[in-house]
């Protein structure tokens, strides 16, 4: 499964509302050709983190749509895009999924 993301950029955003994460990831998926890799609930609060994969341009477009959609609904805790994740980063990302 992890191999399907090899060579893809990753976009990660975290909101303080899990519900808002689903609204934002829906907007992201509709805005650009990205794959949603994971949605991880924050164990310490009601928030969640979304990881999406695709080309750099598609992840950028999806991130813009997600953040624009999330802004009136939730606090944006953090967000970033990694254009070319290293193998060590890929390993760390895989370790956090389903934890």
C-alpha cells in the first residue's frame, strides 16, 4: 500500500474539529487530483489531521481549497506540503497511520 504513494508530494493539515476535517478534505478532493492517505483523530482534543498525496501542483491546489473551506468552520492548527518526502519521512508517515 505504501508503494502507491512513492514519489508523490504530501500535504498535511490539522484542524481542531474532526467534522471540519471531513468538510475540508471533501473540498480538497474535489478541487484537485489527490488521494486522501489518512485521517487521524487527535487523541488529546476533538481535532484531526489529514494527509493527502499527489503531484506538487495538485497538492497545492487541494491544500488551498481545504484551508479556504476550513477557515470559517475551525481553527487551522497547522498545515504543510512536502514536495519530495525522503524515505525516512515516508517511514515516519507510515508509522503514524492507524495509531
